[in-house]
């Protein structure tokens, strides 16, 4: 058994967090993974308890006097449970001690990867694909910006999307891997681009030069790949002297807005498209006038909501669209149930991802809404597949799709 | 009174067990990387004057949960100072009558807190009701409360009815009840039980979920500013 130092990347504050769990079990009530896989080892409380016990057996007073006495099985059970988590931060939200579980899990996963225990075999292809193709979908770089050419040829956007390395615009639209490559989701990028055109914003995209933000490697513990991607992106954006980077993917936004900033200070502004679009609406550059008579419900992506506290912006956009009736799900805003796609769960535990998104579709259906709206291509993808699998009457939409119907 | 003559040594033993338990945590922390602490003095002051005394972390879990926890927390503090650090209460300037009234009030608060905590578990989802560790802690608290209450009654009963003074509503009511039932409580066995329960409970703090009594305030005051806060 190779050496694993579970606390390798943990700070004193992380270790204090682990000791502070009051075992109140509030996380049992909200953990979306535990909702679909009722094994207690998966609950944050149980993981913290086991981790605390392992660390004390390794380094506590008795370990100091009589030597460490941790059983290999104990560590292996903990590690397998650790990866079955979408780091959605729901447990952090309800924890009375405010224990930063997502940060803890990511740091421990990084320790596992550096000691050769992680990521899971199914997740290894993600990092490899990012190294080879700059995206986790194993798609060629040259295809990354094709959606824009195709949309222009089909007349779906009024202006050819500019390459930012040529037009040197101050606003960069960072499309992200999912919205660039998934044919069903390029819609999000096309709509956003057209909204920018309508608002008269000069912007550009990176096309084949766009690199993955490194979110998934970071979540699964491959810190090295994340750091390489992050530094390359920061260097590129800095060289291009962009002022604002706009994201359609909540995961990319979280990564650049928070995780990149832990690496270094960023010389540009990072905003999610819901913030950017709301600014344009408030500046009257976009005026939603046409009625869109729909009963909708909104799914808060974890990375946008709990991680970035952007709950009101998407709702404000939806409220400004005439005819829209927004019905909230029982679990919304900070209690929004995760769709299960994040944190490496989609690649590592596809059946758990499916069960989680199915549950979210049940939540949405119970509101009686006709359409389910979100603001993240990754959630969009996961929920869309669930709608198809469950043969649900719901239609999945991105915020941009409804807005463009109202302003065009 | 043999046991009480050894109380000093028993207390020392409890301190030793506490120290061993806490030192295990400290030894683990010593292995941690140094991280810049965000929040600075603001977080420190907020922790000391707001988050710890008002138990704000638990507030988001609902009123019944907060009430139960807050009542137990307040009474725990009172009894901790009353019996283990009496000089704090003596130097507070409170007169004897006020101290006795407060003692009864905190006893009532402890009982109410424990009752709500038990009831909440009874009505909560099965898998969140708690395990042995959870019921052990609550039962110990209840045992300490009950033995303390009976002890107080037995103390009052040992005084001639006409000479009784100093007891207040809870003790008075309890004594009236037991007097009317014709039950005379025996002071010494109750004292043994009460002291032993308190010592066992205190000694078990670092080894059970009750470690949060020490760790949570520490985290609130000296820990990192977490997004979850």
C-alpha cells in the first residue's frame, strides 16, 4: 500500500474544521448524493468523523506513544466515499459550524492524486483529454469555434463572431467546453452572442485557442493539470489585455472567479452572463418587450448559486421578460438540489449523476411549470438527458433562450 | 463523604483525560499547513461577541433546534462557572438571592433544552435521530440535571421545615412534591451519583461528539472565514 497522507494539503484551519463537526446530521437532510444512495458513509458528517478518527490514529497522542494504527480498509472506504460527491456545497450551506467541506474534499483529493490513489480510473481520461485537446470531451481544438461559423451561415446570428486575437476587443466571451462542443448546447452560446450583437457590444471569442478552465481536474484532485490550465489562461487573457471575461458556464465562472484568484491576482473582471445581461438590461441596451407566455421554474446551478451567491440576477432577468411566470421549486436558491454533474461525479459515477438529475426533474415537475430554466451548460446537459430518459413533458432552457425571444 | 474527600484527585484525573483527548486534536493540527487567515480582527470580534454567545450558526437550522441548543448552552455555562469557577460568580457582584434564583432558572433552562432536544429527535427523520453517542450525551445531561435536582430537594428536606429558606421555585416545588408523596431523599448516594455523572461527562467530552463544546467556539473565533458562515 503506497503512503497516503490525507492531511498533506490541509491547513490548520481545515483540520480545525474537521474537529468542529457537531455530528448534528443536518447534512443528512440535504446531501443530494445521500438522497439517491442511502449509504451513511457518503454523508459529510460520516466522512468528517472517519477522517477525524484516521487522523487521530495516525498522529494523535496514542499514535505518538504507540505508533500509528490505521487499518488500510478504513482509509480505502473513506477514499471511495470521498469521490462520490459533487462538491455542490449544500452541506456547507446547512452546516451550523460552517465547515468548508468542498474545500476540504478538493484538498484531500489532491493529496490522493499526488500519492497515486486518485482520480478514479473513469476520471483519468478527463485530465488526459485536457492535456491532449484542451477540453475534456476529446474533441479536436480546431472544432472549438465551429458553432459560431455554423450559426452565422445558418443566419442564426446577425454578425460573424470575431476572433479576439484579431479584433482586440475588451470583452472576451469565454464559451467553455460544453457550450462549444455539445451540439445540443451550442444554443446557449449562439443566443448569448446574438444578445451581445443586439446590445451593440464589441467582443470576441478565442475559438480554437480557448483552453479548458481546469475546473474538472481541480474538483477531482488533479491540481497539476488545473494549475497548468489556469496559468496558461491567465497569461493569454493578460496578453490580450481584456477588461472583462464573460462566462456562460457556471463551473468555468466559479473556477476563474474564485480558484484562479487563489493562485494570483487577476488583471481582468470575471462575470457570469447573467450578471452581464442584467447590466445590459439596466443600461437599456437590451429591452425585453415581446411577451413570452410561459410558466417556468429555475434551477440554481451550484457553482453560480451557493458558490458565487448569484441567486437574484438570473431571476431578475426572468422577471423583466413580459409574460413569464416563475414558480420556485421547493428546494431553490441556497437549498437548490444539485443536478449531479459536477465534482467528477458525471465521469466517476454516471448512475449517481443520472439519479440526481432525475430527482431534480421530479422537483421541477412538481411545480407544474412548462419549462425548466437554468444558467449553466453543464447543468443544462445533465437535466436535458434526464428529461429524455424520464420522457418528461418539461423543456429545458437557458436564460439566454428566453431573453432573446423577448428582445428580438 | 469518602468520595468527596477524593474529589480533588478525581478532578485531576478528569483534567488528565481531558488533556489527553484534546492533545490528540492539537497534535493533528500541528501537522497542518499555515494558511493566511481571512476576516482578521473582524472575524475574531464577531466570533467572540456575536456568533458564539448567540449560537448564530445553529439559528439557520430552525427555531426549535436553536432554542434547545441555546438553553443547554446557557445553562452549561452557568453550571460550569457555578461549580468549577465559582470565583467568577462571586466577583460578579450578584447577591446570594439573585444567584439562587438564577440557579433555578438555569436548571429549568437545562431541563427545557434537553426536553426539546429529545422531542425533536423523536419527530425527526429516522436516520437523523442520532446514534448511541448522541443519546449518550443527551442522557448524561439529563442524568446530571435529574440527580442535581433531586440532590437539591434532599438538601432542603434535610432542613427543618420551619428553618427552610434560600430555596426558590424549582427546589420549593420539588420539595413540596416529595414531601407530599412522603418520600425522603437520601443526600449522600445522590451526591455520589451526581458527582460521578458530572465527572464522567466532562471526561468524555474530547472522546464524543461533545468535543464541539470546545471546538466550535474555537473555530468561530480563531478559524477561517468560511463561505458557509
